[in-house]
């Protein structure tokens, strides 16, 4: 007697492959979000370092001014330096904002990948449950057939 094949086996394979693809997509989205998060942190750290260094230089200049060590030319240079520091700070702030937006977008992509994975997994589970019911029905029929054959074998002949 030939073995019965589950009639939805191709669908089961297709859905399992879709789950695998969704897992790979989710893993890629998680890596992308983590990379975006790391990039934002690095950019934020650069901005914080810049701000600390500028504050340190300003403090040193203020102390030198208080001691009377600076001349008019030094004060003019300080004004130009402040303009440059402000431009750098603005550039870094824009970079941090771009990195933050990229991180948010990567988080949204990760959430979408989670949803796609959950949907594919649910689709695969529907087929898996159907296969389980089919297997139980097949086993029940096989047991009934075996019991009937056993009963026939032990039935007294007339």
C-alpha cells in the first residue's frame, strides 16, 4: 500500500519558506536598526565632545581675559573662533538629527519586519495545525482498519 501524502504539502513548504525569508528580513532590519542606533550614539558623542571642548576653551579664554593676558587682537580672534564653533555646532546638531531620524526609520522598518514575520508564522501555523489534524485522522483510519482486520482474523468461521 502506498503511503498517503499530505495534500497541502507544497503549500506547507511555501509557507515555511516564507517564514524563513521573513526571519532573514527581520534579522536584517534588527541589524540595520542597531547600526543606526550606533551611528546616532557616535554622532551624539561627537557633538558632546565638541561642546565640552568649546566650553573648556571658552573657560580658559575667560580666565586669561580676567587675568588681563589678552589683547584686542586676541579678542577679535575669539569672535571669529566663536563663529566657527557655532557653525560646527550647528552642523553637528543637524548630523545628530539626521542620525536620529535614520534610527527612527530603522525602528519602523524593524517593526514592519516583525509584523511580516508574525503574519508568515501565523500562515505557516494554520497549515501545520491542518496537517496535524490530517495526520490524526489518517492514524485513526489506520487503527480502525487494523482493528477490523484483527477482528476478521479472529472471527470464527462457519
